[in-house]
C-alpha cells in the first residue's frame, strides 16, 4: 500500500530546488547589474550604436539570461561518471571564461562610472566586446549543459 505523503527525501529535494532557484535568481540580479553598468559606461562614449535606448534596454536582459543560464557547478563527473574527475568540463570552462569576461567588463565600467574616469575609445570597445563575448559564452554553456543533461536523463 503506497501513501502519497511526502517523505524526508522529498523535503530535502524541495529544499535543494528552492536553494538552486534562489541562487539562480541571485546570479540573474548580478547579471542585470553588470549589464546596467556596462550599458551606462558605454552610453558615455557618444558612439551612436551604444547611445540608443534599444542597446541599453538589451544589455540588462542579456545579462540576466547569461548569468541565469551559466552552469558554474556542472561537473563532468556528475553527468558522465566514467570520465576522469581531474579534467575540466568544457561546459564549465566556457561558463567560467564567460563569467570572468562579463564581470571584468562590469567591474571596469563600474570603476569608470564611480570615479568619473573617461576610458579611451579603443578600451571602451574592448570592454563592450568582453561583455558580449562573456554573456554569449555563458548562454552557450548553459544551453549545451541543459541539452547534455536532457540526453543523459533518457
């Protein structure tokens, strides 16, 4: 006779899921702030592309998506136990590089805004490219990781 009462394991799993969602929401907020700082700094460059409302409106959701989808804790050993646990998973590597580039761009932008520094135009373009490459790597890592997990679940 089976009962539909939640077990202690179900409670633990629910708590783990709540913590994971809260962590992802925190990463999303960090991504939004990073996108906002980069957008704010790049609007000061007086480059027509960076000075548009569409660009500013796009930077925050791209940051949210990139930081939400990034999978910094997905280990190859969890999805494919036969692999050497010392090897860095390609998804984890993409995610880490993407997070590093995006947050470095945000840190430089925040510094320039807070201390009212004007960055050289070539350096501002480099910051913009670091941000875009970083969030694209994060989004790509997240999507690839989710596809890999879906395939192993079958």
